[in-house]
C-alpha cells in the first residue's frame, strides 16, 4: 500500500502496511462473558528491518531452554529475511554472535538452507517431514550444535 503526497512539482511516495488481529478480551460486567476485541492500524512500512533485527538479537540471546524461548518459527520454508539478518549479525559483530536456541516447526518438509550453518547456534530444534538422508545432512551442517529433530536427539 502506498501513500502519495502530491505537491506543486513534487510527488512523495510513502510505503504503508496494514496490521490487524486479536488485541485482547472485554468482559461483560453483568454476566462475566468474554468477548474478543479485534483491531487494525495503518503504519509506515519498516524497510530497514530494524524491528526484526532487534527482536532476533533479543530472542537469540535468551538463555532459557523452556518451550517457546529463543527464536521460534512455524514456517513452510526458512524465511530469507531472517536468514539474511542472522548471517549479517554473525558477520558484522566484533564479538561472536550466538543464537542460544532456534526452534523451527516446518508445516511440510524440513528444508534448512546450507547458509544457516554459518550462524553459530547452541541448540537447534526442528520438526516436520524429513528423510534419514536429510537428517544426516543437517547433522553434518550443525556438527557442533545440540540438535533435536522431531523429538530425537542427534
């Protein structure tokens, strides 16, 4: 979505995005029933991925091993934007950047890009369809990583 501001001889274009979804619950004072509250907003589109980078840095450094800690994704394929930002963080840091825990639930088959092996990951948890050959490939890529595939430690 774009916003065009047209002046006398100048046209300025601003990228916009719409966010919508569930924002909370409202309780009826008389019968205590709960009602979902939906909302939406339009905002200037984030083009530099600064919010994504901040979230990745924060989640990557989370040292808890509880369910849902660290970076958790549910995807069809590994998101290219997240891969490129993790690679950039790994390369650009003066000190070593480590992802403490990365959990990826693939909707279909597990498909990990080879480039992800350039990111230091302490614990990698994967779920989805995968062959024995696929498991061996991932084990070879992440030989120094605590690896769990579909509940089995490798």
